[in-house]
C-alpha cells in the first residue's frame, strides 16, 4: 500500500516536504526550507530519513522558499532526478534559489567576519553552485496537462491563485486504478488583485490543505484605507515607511495599491523604492505571464514605471543613509535576511519611521518579534532598539483565511476520505479542524512531523 510521510510543514508553517512511497518509487512533493524558531531552522541541517539519491522525482506546488528552498541542499546530498513544476514556478525558482544561496553565503561570511557564530568557521547550508545545479533539474509544465512523474504515476497542476505559477497537484495512476491524491500547496484568496481566484476543487480521496490562517478571518477589505493612513502619517512625520515584503507576489500588490491610492487622490505623491533585485526581476516575470493573472494586472502594468528600482548594493546603501521621506519595499518578508535588514538596522531606532508588515510572520522570526512588541531585536549581532512604529495589515495576505478555506473546500464534488491539515501552527490547525468537522462533516487529521500514514490509493 502506498504511504505518505510528513517531513515538513507538519504543525508548523515552514519546511513543506511530503514523501510519497509506493510501487518501488519515491516522490517528494515540495522541498521547503524551515524558517523561524531555532529548533525548526536546525532541521535544515538534518539529513532526510532516506538517502536523497533514492528519490525518483520532486514535484513543486509553487516557488516560495518554504516550499522550494531546501532543493539545492537535496541536490548537494545526492538527489539526481527531475523536478516538475509549472512554468511560472520555474521562472520564480530561477530567482529565489540563487538568491537564497547567496544570502546564506553572505550570512556565513559576515558571521565569520564579526565572530558572532557559534560555529568556526560558519558555513552556508548550500552554495550558489548547488542552487545552479538544482535549476538544471526543473521540468516546467502548463496548468491542466497530465504529465508522467513516475512509472505509472501522473500529475496535473491546477491554479491555486496564491502566487505566479502556484498550483494544487493532483496525483493519480495512469491506468486509473486506485484513488486520487491532491497536494493543496498554499491556497490563494478570492476577489484579490493581481492573482486569479483559486480554481475549484476536484474529486480527491486524500487531500492536503494549508491552515496558516485556520483560526482567523482577514479584516474586511478597506479599499486601501489602512495603507493610505499609515503612509500619510509617516510622511507627515518626515519618516520612512519600511515594508519587509516577500520579493515575489507581495511587491506587485503593494505597488498596485500605492499607485491606485495616488491615482484616486487618497495619497499624495511620495517616492516609492523597490530595493530588491529579485523583486524587480519578479515583476518582469509577472508582466510576461499576464494571461495567468487577474485582469487588474493590466492596470498595474501601466503604473509600474512610477516606482524607483534599486539595483546595486551601492544604491541600496545610499538609500539607507538618505533621510528623506519615502516608502521603501525590500525583502525578506519576515525580516529574516536580505537588504531589508540594513533598512531596519538604521530605521528602527528612529520614532519618525514606520515598519509595516503585510504578510504572515512565523514564530521565531524578527517580524514576529516586532509585531509582538519587542523593544530590541538582534540584527548583525547587535541589539537594535525599536522606537519606530510597528504596523501590520493582513489585507494583502496571499493565504486564504479560515472562511476562504471553507469556501474552497465546499467546491469539491465530494468529501475526501481523509483531509490532512498542513502548513499551520497548532492553534490554527485545531480551530480549522473543528470548523471543517462541524460545518462539512469531513474526516480531518493533523499529522505530526515525521508521521507516516498509509494511503487508500
């Protein structure tokens, strides 16, 4: 009987990895990096319970680093098979994987220079060479097309509306014997700009679905009012609005809202900088694939020339030192690395500034520390005082909330035999399980890290 082992994103929101074994084959769905709490990050250094060279193929749901960021490590440890994904995911992986490798190399180099690592010397989890090799394994396929991912096993990518190229992956036997397994990846939202609504569910016997916001509902759409207020108040103080943003996906929506507010006269003209080479390249990929996106994207594209790109490290440093009011969008989204750290290092002590978080902040990240009211955060080995205002809005989250998850589940033609809640913290998962059980009457389970289950396939 086929089995499934939950190697990541089990009772946590990062490190997505699910190992499907059966018929003498091993297929890994997602290969994500653990982020946040130290005990989670340490898992990145632990070997898989099976030799990587015995994995026949990897299938990716989308390009976010917590779903793809361990792939270079897997390759470095001996994986030698193909990596299946959509075209949009392949495009974005060409950005995020080399960037992740570079950041880890730079962090190790900086730690060795400053001497604040417990390891001597500090080493990166993987190198840019490992990331480059991983990219050669990508095998992009279009949405809605059945592709062979193993002997007698096929998969189909279905648009999830979460990120460019994001998908649910439906896995079936080519001879139509056995059941149907759906890896839900991350679920997008309804009636949002840039991305399409999540595609309806299809028949599945076993379903994996995310639960990031399983215990809450996003605030009602305020038509950009919160963003307009925060920017206006900060500029009036002659401060900067520093936005740690996920380089792909979130930046596009931020730009859309900033320029829409300006066009409607609800926000004065203010310099808007995008300080992320990866985000700038991501904008190009989004522009090249507008057929996969929401019609609102056409409007956004006309506004894009009005932001100021920051390409070089020299220009980024100059922007950090510039004292003029501005909106600065930089990655990473949870303030765990990247150029945004330099902006936070310089900007957090200044009460004129605002740090605005526009997405989920995992436990243990600097982002979570700041929104939880930390008076100091550690950056570059130093304790930085927090005097800037800290704001957060879930209005731009690309993750479905509890109500939207239920709405999507109602689109399934029939109830799966088992629904597994993944990619969520304990409280969110418990709340969502109770709600699904009560409202839909489905059989719901919450797997533990490392748990192995038999599949009726």
